């Protein structure tokens, strides 16, 4: 995964590649959530989907400086 820096020091991650079609996935949305409501740790996420087969991928990070990675289920 390649990461480039934007003007505001925000990391922009290149979209993941679909494991089935081997094409670049399209960005579908982003947001934040808490692991436990109110007191939990905040997780930032980005969602992608393959325009060819419809498979999806979700990248997450817990801290702003952390690299984006796929969640461990």
C-alpha cells in the first residue's frame, strides 16, 4: 500500500486492489466510530468497493499518525 502526504499533513492512501479482479477499488465513504459508545477508543475508517465484482474493503486506523490497515476480524 502506498501512502502520500497531502498539504495539511493528512495521509492519503491509494485505493486497495480487488483480490479477485486485480483492479483498483473505488472509494465509497469514510467516517469515525467508537469501539464502545461514549468511553471507547475512536476508530477512523474508509470503505472501498470493486466496480467490477462488488467486493468491498475497509481500512481502519486508531490514531491519526497510524498507517491505514485492514481490520482483523
